[in-house]
C-alpha cells in the first residue's frame, strides 16, 4: 500500500482482491467512459455527482475509488475523507487495472475497453 498526498493508494491487483472480498469500488468517471469499460461490480458515481450520492456509499467500511488514471479519484478520495468516509485510491485508475489484465466490461456486459 502506498501513500500519496496522505491518501492510501492501492495497486490494481490488491484492489481486485479487496473487491472479491466485498469492498465496493466507486468509479467517478463520466458516463461515456463508464459505458466503454469499467470493472465488473463497480458503482458508477461521476465525480460531479458524488456529493449528491453520498447515501449510495457505505459509511461502515472502506471503499475503493477509481477514475481513468488517478487524478479525479484522488479528488474524490479527499472529498470523501472530509465527509468521514474511509476511501482508498486505485493507483493508476482503470488504465492500470486494464493493463494488469483485470476484467473490464462495457455497459452491455461484454468485454469493454479503457481508452
């Protein structure tokens, strides 16, 4: 586990293991990015809507947060921490997730892509 700007940063393989054990992954990318490809089981909450959707994020456990490369997710993690959430940042975002050979699906549930 790395620390960047006082945020806990989790590598993609660790993140997948955490998701497999039930930890939610919040994807803060825009709709068009999500539709092309996302991690199976992720929760889509675009960064601009995060504040209005806090009720959809569990407060009683840690959550993972991702975007395409890590910039938006770092902002989301900082915001969530201010709201009292325990949020972890996916290092390298969905780009790194995909590069590590982890599953990506599109909005139709078939093989997606991160571009």
